[in-house]
C-alpha cells in the first residue's frame, strides 16, 4: 500500500512538472502593417487614340489596400477599373485606400484629357451645360409640383401647386430658389431664396427606363442625389421623408420633369411630380 501511494505521488509530481514547463500557445494572425500615402503604388492612365489622350482612363491599384476611386463623375471600388471622363483638360482622380488596420490614406492623381474620343452621355450637357447650370421652377407652367397618376401622368394633375404655393410646403424653396448642377465632381447645390445652400452630389442612369404595358416609355431614366434633394424634395405620403431617387420623365437643354412614387405604388397610384426649367 505504501508503494502504491509513493507511485501515485511520483506520477502527480511528474504531470505537474510536465504542464508547468509548457507555455500557452496563442493563435495570432498577422494582418500586415499599414502603409502611408507616399507608399501607394497606384496609377491613372489615359488611353491614347490617334496620338491623343482620350477620355477613357485605366485605374490600377497595386498596393495592399482596399480601393475607392472618385473620378469626379462617378466612383469605383475595384482594384483595377476603366472609367469614362466627360470633360477635356485636367481631371482630378481621388484615391482612398483602406489599410488592414482600418486606417485610410488618400492621394490625388491628375490626368489631362486632350480629346473626348469616347461618346459622353448628352445628359451631362443637359444638366450642367458643360460646366455649371442653374435650374428653377418652370413658372411658365400652371403647376410645378403636386401629384398625379403613377405610370399615367407626366406632370401634376390632381393636387397642383404653382410656384407661389411652394413656400407653404418647403419654406425658401419656392420663388427665388434654384438648383445648380456642376459637372466637376458631379456636384448638386440647392440654393434657397435667402441664399442658404446645401451641397451634395448627383448621378443618373439612363438605362433604368420604366416601360408601359403598350410598349411606350414612361420614364427615360433615373436621377439619384446624395446629401441633398431637389427643391421641395419630399414625399408627403411617407411623412415628408426626403427623396433621393427620381424617375426622369423628360430632360433636354431647357426642361426637366421628375417623378417619385413610394415603393409598391401601382399604376395610377399617387406619384409626385417636379417641373423645372433651365436658366439660360
């Protein structure tokens, strides 16, 4: 019995010595170190066509960071991408990289477009005039804002407000207020009658058309704003929430008609309409 006890004690002591000699193992993942803006390996290269630098640019990030490119009239999160620029002359491209540790770094690249070799959507010219263009309520029309039938109307037809009546709906956004569309940076500014200005950005997609059952087209595209709405840009049927995406019913050099309907609205349900004219 005495030998058995001594043997057990010896085993216990050996096990204790074994475990005390082991250090804990940590499973650590090396996520890599952060780099600085000076260490970025990125490029923006214009395609050369017939000896001239065109308006198509190849964006390439060869750095160990996530990509975000802002080329003025659009953005991309791809490591390598091709973008269309819409103005001749110097174009700035802002790159923002995200390091593995979560820190951001930025760098601006400049390219010089010599010729608009590749076609530019005409809507850029309609909205901005090639640089900057002002739009106001179309006071030549009996109604500039109100509602009508979704997929049926092309202007306010039920509840119809003229420019003077906008003040009650959106103070400062009626007579004397304006929208300013700028090409550089795709910037949109809403200027109230008193001068108060809110600035954001805009984009459009003319491939997002809204067809009718008879084959005709109701909306010719979509206008999306960010950080700012158009004048009186709200949805009364949804608690006056701001509206940032609009159907484009008409857009040319002189006139723009927009519409919005809450999600799920069916044909001839209530939609809202905005009628603007360009300041020439």
